[in-house]
């Protein structure tokens, strides 16, 4: 089911692109642009949700402080604040849930398409008739899975692993709040800015470089999208037309006083 719905369509799309551009690396970049383009609206919504939640951090911290350890009260007041600001705290997870199966399918595609035997198994009949694909199926040596004829994408490439790690770092750094208070959560988030790129680099060293190439192209597309979305938000705020989720609330959630005890 997974192969039929996701793996095969992506596999065949990449094969068709390769048949026309005759460069496997360039075909991966084009495939990445197409997939990121299809996911653009979902990712944009995710970025807006993340930004809205960042804007609420001071108020969430105030609620936590005044709830004074009462988790039930803190949760109730937090949900009231989300409702008042018209924010769904789970909205940013939906795009991630949708992207995960696509990522795993891409992993399988990029792992298998560099194997000529798999091309004959996964290609649709019309795709098998395309000249370059037919040549690969008939003569396995006709397949040249390289980037610009220089980097063999069936083998690990330290260069592409470095590029993927750096692109991941810029992508993560771009959406990390620049002014955060020094608490454990903020320090953990700051640490992720370096941990994820490092993991990307080390994993990229152990995989066929087709995957780090995809990660690099996907991160560069994400950087562009994040820049455009964040710039638009800044413009809206400067023009005095912030998004509904970021407008000041009409009334703040009522919090129990820290000095007066109940009933006094």
C-alpha cells in the first residue's frame, strides 16, 4: 500500500525527470522543488503557527508563574489564552505528520533508484518505454547516477554531507527566536540548532550522497520559504495589520492573585 501510494509515484516522477534532463543529480533537485512546492501552503501554515506560539511565550510564562505549580489551573488558563487568541497549538504538527510519509518514501526512492534492477521493478510501463529508462533496463551500465558528471550519488560524499549540514543549520537558525530568556527550554532549543545539523552531517556521511543532495535542496527551499513568510509578517506588523492570531486579546485570562488567599 505504502509503495503503491507514495513510493512508486515519486520513483516514476524522478525517472521521468531524469529521462528529460539526463543528469541524475539535477533530476533530484527538480523533484525536490516540485515536492516542496506542493507542500508550500502546509509549511507556510506551520510557520505562522510556530511564530504565533513564540509571540505568546511571555504570557505563557506569566500563567505558569501565577498558577504556582497548579498544573490543572495552568492547563485551563493556557487553553483559554489559546482560544482567546484563536491559536491552535497543534496546527504546526499537521504539516509534519503529512511530510513524514513523503520523507520515508523519498528515502526508499533515492535508496533504490540507484540500483538498476529496482528501476525495472518499480517503473510504470509507459516510463519503461522512455529512451534513457529503456536503455538502463536493457543495459545497466547506461545509468550514470552522478551530479553534473562529477559526484557519484551512489556513494557517500563528504562535500554534500557538509553542504546538507550547513543548509540545515541556516534553516534552523533562521526560525530560532533571537531574544529568549535563559531557561532550560530555551537552552534546549538553542542546542537543537547545532544538534540537528551535526546529525545531518554524520548521517549523510554514511548514506548514498543522493540523500544529502535532496536534504540540501530541501533545506535551501525551506530557507527561501521561511524568509518570504517572515518578511511578510514583519511588513504586516510595520503596516499595522498583524494577523488575527497575533492581535492583543480583549481580555486576559483571570489568574489567581499571589498575595490574597482564596476567601479572604
